[in-house]
C-alpha cells in the first residue's frame, strides 16, 4: 500500500463537492471504478473554463493519473474506464453526449447538474454547440443500455432474463426504460416484473409528460395504490 504524507500547510487549491454527493450518491456507489471516475470528473470539470464544461473519453483515456488509479480495480485500466463511465451514466451522475463528425465519434461527459441538463437540452435543440467541435458535427445524447440499468438498480443479471431485457430494449423508448427503473427504485420495488408492468401500461395507455413526471407525491401514490400495488410492501 502506498503511503500518503498528508496535506501540506497553507492554503491550496480545492475541488468543491456538493453535499448530496456524500448523503445520496456515495452510499449507493458500489463499484470502485465508478467512484474513482466520478471523483476524477468532478476534479477535471472544476478546472475547466467557459460556459460549457465537459470531458471526453479520449481525454480520460490519456490521463495517466486516472489510469494508474484504475489499476486498483483489478481490471485493465481502459476496460475499467469504460465500465465506470457506463455505470456513472446509468446512475445519472454523468450526462453522455456523442459528437458525430462523419465516421468519427467523440464521447463527451457533463456533470448531471441543472446547468448540465440545460446545456444538453440546448445542444439537442441546436442552440449551442460544443467548443472545439465543427458546426456540422451531429450530437446524440447517449443513454445507458438496459443491462447496465438492471444491474445498477436491481442486482446481478440472471441469464434467463437476457432475452427478455433485450426484447424490451428494442420495444420501448430508452427514456421510458430509464424512468421505469427510477420509479421502481423510488418505490423500493427492485424487481424486473414491476419495471416491465410499468412499461406495458405506458405502451397500452399512452404516457404523457404529466403522467411520467418523477418525484411528485401524486405520482408515487399512483404506483403504490394502483395496478402495481401488489408488488409493494406497505
């Protein structure tokens, strides 16, 4: 184990972390690569300047400090980097935007803050463009695949569910799948059968922005007392 000599005297540079990181995010992160990459992105983004702050996958892949840190995961650093990034996106910590320039791709990551979400929406509407990117670059907001969402929110993926999950990913919009998983977590019903029923109901009855809105007490009660009540322990 490598030792640490301690922080030096005097006032040095600091990287601020929101209190919610410690109270809500840190307790649920269970993967070392995800934790290291999340903290590293906070540090890198704090050092950047300008209206739009993001890090690229290429920038992270060339970061010797981060790669050396990721060796502690027991996996090859580049593999740990991709896995940790995918988990952070699935968790909702990072926002993932892909810039397409012909046959080239640049994977960009923003922190999922109110400002970060606003920037992504404006990028999608064409009101902004990423710095250092050509005007003709096409942007795509990348969402985590259903297998990552399952393991992140429910648990270890069982082989018997692979085909069913793959079919669901091809059937429902990715934003529906993400929101259904989030509803399951909010209601503490971490079962695929519950997520599937939500998706099936939206497909049968339609899903407006109002009914799909997360976080409201009315919406929570709807899933607890309604059709899905049998899945929830009161």
